[in-house]
């Protein structure tokens, strides 16, 4: 048995020794071949591949630059054609911008772009406070609505969102022709519980309102249930747009085309005026002017690339000579009467 064990050990040792020798021989052969006959071949192949990749990269970059330049040129031509298309369609009209919380300056400028080039005067901008539609402001909004309803032509038990929006609508569409303008403005811009900020001159009244929605709707981050807060705030804004639309020509615009965006919710609502998506494109900005003219003319349109929108651009729409009639003054007490 001892001899058998010794023989097995010898065989096992020889097996491992042969394996180790084979490994080192393979390494040696690889080093010799790599440093000798195969060196130039491997180096040439790798260099060729690197050069090919570099050439492909340069070609792709050139193609991208060419495509970007072509796109930029096409946008310039479309912008020029769009300016001619809408030029004069809003001549002598006054338009107000309503900015929802979270709207960027670039969005406001985009909304004003073709409206101004169509001949309209952007009289002013009303920026909604972060608390405008927040559920945390419900107690104050309810109290404000009860005291403001009689001045804006709403019933005392009307939806608070509707009452506040009616006040905004009357400020914009009627201006100083509303005998209650001062009390409405003071109530909505009170420093301690400010609902809106007014920039510009809206006292002369406007013939159309453009509501600008943000890329992403802002909500109170401290809300216990963000999903419920988002839904509640969205409903509040939709009610606002519908109320403004009942007072005069109203167009809601935004960049988004998603079916879950605030713009889409406004588009789905009945009696919410006109809508324009893709505000970040040249076509979108052209469509804003077309939609405003259509609204003043008495037609609701939905333009852009999102669901339910008409994408075709090219039809000139001139606002009629006579502006849409502003809402009648409220039948309640005037600010002079108290």
C-alpha cells in the first residue's frame, strides 16, 4: 500500500509539473511572437482600427453640425414666414399674460413673441402666487371669496376658485371701466395674503388673456399627500382658466405635449378657451398669435403636437375690427358705496 501511495503521489506531482511547464511555455511563446513576427501585424491592425474610429467620429460630427445648421436655417425661415403670416392680425389689441407659479422668463418671452409681432400690445403680466391654488390657502381663499363675490358678480356660495378667478378676469378684461376695480385689486394683491402680482398697465382693459403654464407644476412640498395636492391644485387652475374664458378670449399655452400635463387637462375641459402646446418651438410661438386672433374672432382652437391638437400652420386669422364685449359690471355694491 505504501508503494502504491508513493506511485500515485509521483504521478500527481508529474502531472502538475507538466501543467506548469506548459503554462510558462505558452507565455514565453506569446511574448516571443508578440515582440517579434506578430508585433507589426498587431500594431498595424490596432492603428487601423483607431484611425477608422476617429474617421467615423469626425464624419458623425460633421453630419451633426450640418443637420443642426440646416435645422437652424429652417427655423429662421419658419420664424420669418410666421412673422409675416401673423403680422397685423392683432393690430391695436391689448393682451395680458397670466403666469402660473414656476413659469420661467423664457416661457413668458416665448408667449409674448409672436403676439407682439402680430401688432398687439402686451399690457401687463399677472403672476399667480404660490399659494393661489394651494390647499393650505383654503381657509383664507374661502373667506376672501365670501367678501369678494358681490363685487365680481358671483353668488356668495360660489366656488372660491371661481370667485377669485372672476376677480382676476374683471381686472384684466374691464380694467378701470369696472367701478369695483380698486376693491378687487386691493383684495387680490393684499401684502399679507397676496394672491396675485400685477406688472404693467392693465387699467385700460385687454381684449385677450394668455395663460402660461410651467414645464412642471409646482406644489407645496410639505403637503401630506403630494398626489392629492397635485390633483387639487390642477383642478384649481383649470377652474381659473374656465372662469377667465367665460369673461373673455383666453388662450392657455405651454411647452408640454404630455397627456398628464396641466395644459392637457385644460385642453380636456369644456369651456376653457383655446390651447397651444410646444411653446418652446417656432411653430408653437406662431400658433399663440393665431390662437389669440381666433379667440377674439370667437373660435376656440387647439394647436400644436399633443393629443387633440391641430398641427397645421399656414392659415392667417385676423382679429375682427370690433373687440369682444367685456363682462358687464357686477350688480353688487361698488367700491365707492362700500
